[in-house]
């Protein structure tokens, strides 16, 4: 243990310097003008991994932007194999005038490293390189105790459009016993935690059509159906008085929270008043009856009206019965739910609740499946032990309300997910002045070094 810590501390400055070099590459996947930079980022990482000793390093092309694959086999051919997932693309940086420093000129400010990609996700995938070298140095071995397969995507921040097909194409190469995700956050630097799931997403747009043209409300109002009235009634009926979604069967597939998970969530030092202030100054918590705020945003499904419009929205009055009405609706999905199944249920529900004389159209607009890791699984238990060795305290559990490609990793590779990450909610990911705490990156490296030893026995 001391050898691992000593190696990491001794390598701190070199680690940060190398990371800063990678961070200077503006690998913004959502902006076509930066496609060449994403490719340059992949090339930089591939060269770095070769220099770190990975016997196999490849750039995997997609119809879009490339991923990087590297493999370091274990000495024991029967040892477990682990895929480590992260991404090397980053979010756009606008608004530029809100940055205190240049986003792609990373700056150290005490223990903080500021710049785009420091936390999401270059910094967090990078600590695995330090972890691997530390583990090898401490053990005196030339190979890790488990086979490590590193997969670093190049399109995560633009929707991972080609990622599922990439996994299918290389399914045999990626065969593994667990997938480690380092693209999430902990509760706090002093309250280390592990994520055990991410909600999914289903999106739809609804259009209700009535008359073929806008009608004079004095001549026709109250005598023909009004699509905006129908839309208001439709959307109001989407929840009952207890805040539950009214789609038939909506909750049938939801994996319920266990008593242990609820108890562990309750141990987190959550201040609801502070949370409400961070939620745009919201005045009161709201949601499904019988669940806490953390349970609602992490482990329960929701329906949200994201926007609605129709008729006259300009200055002054225009007294009409509008010809159509529109709304955008999204569903955050809990573990067990399927986006397409929810979209189909919504389409059927809209058809059933649309009044006579109004025509309804529902257009599904994509979805992401939720993912979930039971806290009593062998991989999660092993990772928790590794995290507790590194942090020297009890590690609690969280989930995340956002969505990503993790479900594809679990389903296509048929392997359990294990989240090991050290980012913080205060890292301003996706926002100006993104940062990461360097001591936490070093703790992440320490935990990962222990993780391979834990996995070597736990995953057999």
C-alpha cells in the first residue's frame, strides 16, 4: 500500500504535466470544425499509451470520430478481464466571456486544475494510467493482475451515435468480466461515494390539430374543439395528485430501491434547502409521493413537459381558435425501463386521451436506456473495498439523474458495470471554468491500483 502511495506522490508532477498537454487539444466532438482536433486527441492518447507500455494500442474508426483501444494482458491467462471506459471528447466552451482562464490552456490554481476536460472526462480516464504504473511498480510485476482493456470514446459529448455499433463490431476483442466507468462524480471530497446507476431517457413531441386554419374566436369559439385546450388537459392528466405518472404500466418494469439502498442514501449529508437554492432558487421540493428528493432524482422515473406552444404568441391580442398545438415531453427512466416501450405507451395514451375532432401525432425523438449496478454484486463490493482503502473511510452510494452510453456497454458486452470516479458536482462540468481537484485524481489512481488486485480474486 505504501509503495503505491509513494509512487503516485512521486509521479504527481509528471502526471499533471502530461494531462495538461492532452487538455490543450480542443477535442469538441459536437462542433464539426473541431473534428480534426478530436482525431488529434485520439492520436495523442494512443502515443501516450504506447509510451506507458501497453502492448496493444489501436485507434478504432467509426463513421464519425475515433475511439482509442488499448490492452495490457494479465500474466495469468485465466485472470479476469476488465474494460475501462471513458471519453476523450469534450463539451463546447461557450460562453467564452465567462471563463476566467483560456479553456484549452489548463491552469493550476493550488490543488485545482482548471480547463475544459479536466473532470469530464480526460482527467478521470487519465488517472488509470498512473494507477497501472503504480500497481506494477509496487508489485514488481511486468503485467497487471487482471487483463485491462481501455476503451476511450470520441463522441460521448455529442450523443455516442456510433458507439453501440463500435461495441458490436469489436465484441470479441472487448470480452470482459466487468466494465469500469470513470465518468461520474462522488458526493464530496470528504464523503467518498460510488455511483450505482444512471437514469435513461425517452423523448417525444406531440402535435394536436383541429381546424385547417385559425378561426375567429367570436364566430367559432366555444363551438369547435380548441387544440390548445385539448393540449392543456392532456398534459395536466400526465400526473395524478401524488405526482405519479399516469401512463398505464409505466412503473411495471422499474427496479425498486432496496431498504439498504434507501438507508445508505439517507446517510448522505443532504441539505434540501441548499439543494433548492442550487435548483435556480426553487421554493419547494416536488415529486412522487413517498420518496425523498434524492430517491426521486436518482432512482425513480419522471415525466417532464419541456415546452408547449401554439396559436398567437406575439405582442398584443389575437382572438383566435388556433389550428394546432405542440408540446415536447421527456421521460427520465429508472432501472428496468425501456425507452421504446415508454414511447409506445405514451403514443397509445395520447390517442386515448385526445378528444373527438382533434387529430394527434406523436413523434418519438430518441432515447437512452438506464443502467444499474446492484450494490451487493461482486464487482461493486470489490470496488468499494478499493475505494475505502484509498480514502480511509466508509464509501457510500449515489446514483445519477443524467444519461449516457453505459447501458450499451452493459448490454452488448454482457458484463456488469462498476463506477469508480472522483469528480465532484462542483467541478462545473459542461460549464465555464471546469476544474478538477488534483488530490482527488491521485486518490482515484490509488483506488484503481487496489481495484485490480481486488478484481483478480473477486471476479473469478
